[in-house]
């Protein structure tokens, strides 16, 4: 029979097979179940560390959302022209509503889209062309009607939108659609990549007084729902 041992707390004589001192109730040794749990926890922790070392990029880094200090528009920080999240850009107007208006509805739709505090006039533009011109904070809208429908819409942002994605989102269009043309070649979007829209130009006003196709900041969007009809109207004028 094994020799008795002494409890390290109360120094009482204890059976060597006992796991708890009968005098002071101190645990004398760790049970097999406890050791098993400790070993299992250790193995899981070691496995997690090894996994992180082998695949350090397994956990994606969330995108950094910044706010343009000039426009107040939120965007994803990163390469130029990375689309801004549509949910983070509040449209200034919904251009599809304007394009779909007919006849006397055009004035009604423009008044609604521009909202309170805006001005709206039907006036003579360059070349004697009659058009609707609406203005509100941060935006000027020029709408060309012909034969009861809208032939083109020009939106001027002041201050400019930070990139084309933000400019599209500000007029209620999908900012994730990539341009179909080289910016230096003309319209950035052509061929009905947007439903019921034939062409979209993006421009930026240069300090030398010229308009250039936008590759970064966008000061003007020109939107044409029917390019053929617009070209015929231009020739007739």
C-alpha cells in the first residue's frame, strides 16, 4: 500500500490516492477530465495561431469610408474613380423622372425634383434655344424639351462631384457601371448601358476656360435619352 502523504495546506495526513484533503478540502491533484480540457483548449489556441501565420490575409480588411470635406459626399478611399457606395450618396435629383416627363408634366416633375427653395424658369438659352433652367444649392439643371418630350438634361455640380461615380449617384444613376469609352474619346457611357439613356458625358471645367472630358472631378453631366432624335434636332436648328 502506498505511503500516506501530507496536505501542503493543513499538513494533515492524507491517503496518497485522495484528490481532496479530508481535513481542509484543498484539491491535491488535477483530475484526468480537467487535464483533458486544458490540453484541448491549448491545441485549439495553437491551431488558431498557426492558421493566422499561414493565411494572414484570410480576414478581409474593411474598406475605409471617407467624407469629401468640400462636397460632403462619402466615398471609398483607394484608387482614383473607385465607385462611391450608392447608399452613402444622397441623390440631389432623380434624372430618370425628368427624362420620362412629357408635355406639361415636365414643369411639374422639375418643381418636385428640385424641391423647396429652388428656382425654375423657362428661358432662352444660347443660340435662342428655349429650355427649362432650375437652380438650387449645389446644382444647376438645364432641360431641353422638344415636341412634348425631354431631349437632353445637363446637370452642373457646384462644387464638383469628387469623381464620376459620385456624380452618377447624385443624379440617381447606378455608380457601379464602368465607362464604355476612353474618356479622351468622347462620351463616357454610350449605347444604352443605362436603361432608356443613349449617352452620358462627364466634364470638368478647366482654368483655361475650356471643358474637358472628366477623368477625376466632375462638374457637368450631359445626359441624352435619344441620341438620334437629338442629332436631328441639332441639324434642324
